[in-house]
């Protein structure tokens, strides 16, 4: 890879890290749960960046949040966020890039939609597994049905909406990225 190509990739990594951070603050106020755009940009980073750099943008976002800069949803930050039941979703942002980056770039709108939803399911899986582990370690009672409702089902409509937007604009944006 030439020096210019490497520089271009690093700029894209920084751009997607910034977009994920901005996405934590872009809230669509829907009832009962507002939708943030973090997952949209985390999944997009996996799609638009090269295999070598796709997870780096999400990892940078996580590191920035863990060192104390309020970039996680709700302005949360710091190492203590690891000890919250929702940290698994942040890890899911990283995990889904390994799935998304292996996908071909010539996908139809339907396949882009499905890819986005599978990536969302990966995020949910990490979130729920982490949440269950958190409750077990802290000896707190939990109801799997309630975790499934509050940790997945409540977010599905928003993620379907994000997947639709992603599938409609992705091909148009590719020429600019």
C-alpha cells in the first residue's frame, strides 16, 4: 500500500471514529426508547473501510470512551463503564466489524439490508450475553424475557429503520469514500 493510500485509510478510520462518537449524540426521540445512530456508523465503518482498518475505528472509539472522554451513549465515559450491564453492546460494535468487513461490496439493496440486520443481531448478542454475565457476577436477579425485551426487541424497529436507510444510501456514498 502506498503512503498516500495508507494516509487515506487512516483519515477514514478517524472519520468513522468521529461519526460513531457523533452518533452517540444524535438521538431520534421515538417512544418509548430513543434511537441513537452509533450502531449505524459502527456498521458502516465495517462496510466502507478496508479489512485491515475496519475494526480500528470502533476500537479507537472504545479506547477514547474508556480513558474518560464522554463518547458513549448518554455521555458516559471512563473505565467504570466496563462494569455497567450495557457495555456488551459497545463490544458488539467491535465484533460486528469482523462480520461486515468480510462481505462483498457488490450487494443488492436487500442484501445490504440483511447484512445490516445480521450485524445488529451480533451487537445484540454481545449485549445480552454481557448483561446476563453482569447480573450473574453481581448476584442480581434477572429475567431473560425482560432482558430480551429491553435489550433487543425495543430496539428492533429503530434498527430496521437504520437498515433501510443504510441499504438505500450505501451505493450512493461509496463513490465518495
